[in-house]
C-alpha cells in the first residue's frame, strides 16, 4: 500500500511539473543589458528579445543597467531569481576580462550564470595610418620588431578590448609597440587618422568607412575566419599565427540554477532566429557576425576566454582596477 501511495505521489508531482513547464512563460520576461541604450549590446538584445517574444508568447522587456564597466548590470543579473523570467545579454568585457581586471568583483562568471548561447561576434580589424607605408600584417610585425617601442597604438582605455587585442598581438608575435590610452574609441581613431598614433585594433563597423576613404589601411582581422564586409583582408591566423583570435563577443545567459529545460528552449529559439537570412543581415548591418553554440560549448568558451585574457593582462602588466 505504501509503495502504491509513493508511486501515486511521484506521478502527481511529475504531472504538476509537466503542467508548469507547459504553462511557461506566464508573465513578461526581463532581459538585462549591462550597457547603455543605443549601443551594440542594447541593439542586439532587442533583436534577440523580439525573437524570444514571438516564440514564447510573452513580452520581453529590455532593462539597461549600465555603469562601472558592466559590473552593475552583471551583479543585478547574478542576484535575480533563477525562475526563467530573467536573462542577460552580456559580452566579452563583462564575462572574460573583468575577472582579471577588477578588485572585489561582486559576481563570479563561472558560478553565477547559466550560459545559453553565443549570439554574435564583433570583428576587430587592425588598421594603420598610410604614412607608415606598410600593406601587410607581416610588414607591421617586422617594423615593430626592428623598431622597439617606436610604433604606438591607441585604444578606448586601459583594459578595453581594443587595448588587450593588441597586447595579445604583442604576446603572440613578439612585436614591441607602445600603448596610448584614450577616453573612448572616437578620440583614438581621430588621432590615428591624423597620424599622431600608428595603429589601432577596433570594431570593423567603425573602421570600414576610413578604409573606404583611403584614410586608413586594413592589415588583418582578429576573427578565426575572414568577414563578409572585408573579404579581401586576411585574418591574423592566415598571416602566420594560426591560434590567434581576438573578437568582441555577445551572448545570452541566465542566473545560475535556471531550469535546464528553460535554458535549452531559449537556446533553440535563439539559434533558430540566427539561421534566418533577415536576422543575419540585420547583424551584419551592425558590424557583427552570427555565432551560436550549445550551453556547454558556450560555458567552455567563456572559460577559455577568461584564461586567455588573464594571461594577456598579466603579460602587459595591467594593474588591477578598483570598482568605481
């Protein structure tokens, strides 16, 4: 009799779980973006949120929580209930760079989130001022090696993706170049065009107009494969450094403990959306390339990126920053 009652109880609990699963979602979903409205992460979040809303039958509300190098938004996401009603559209700096750059980071990228899928990468392109007189990445490396410290590269600031991507180049190639940090990418780009600094690694969408106008010369892209917007520009990997990749990436995560069925469902929705030609076209208009994977693959990728940038930050002697 006891076994029978236990069996009935187990079946009842399973039925309740199945009913709850079938009913999900029953209310609007929040999508946290740890960046300001109008930027690349925000635009991508709204694209992803629209697809989720259409498939899940509930509004997906984007909530921008910028501040302190994405730390405020990521902390809010880590503290959110793991009930399937809060997700985050995050990126490389928040997940892979911050752990090695900030003292007392109030979130753990390994323990506090459930990775769902990567969504896109933002290709970084190495561009130089024409006055250098070089046309290939190999020539850049040779010049940097033969003139230690003479070439200067700009970035949006110490610890930015633009900065660390060139530090990775230095570690990979043995080239010696001097970093000039700026308060934002536009100021650095203006000085690059003006010939005040020698080179820069920046987002393709920012650099392409300068290439088209002949004001800068593209040498290589940091992605593992060539990109559609610059098909004639080789990758750093093609240029003799096969293991090199430096990109800005974006992905979808949830608070740790979110049900696996929810994670898998959202993964399937986003990956289906990313296969649509119009979604791909919209991404490319933002200077991005689609890249999807499984939750397990995304988790492994985040860990590899953390380890890579930790090595680069240490090699570049970038000091740990205090959270402001």
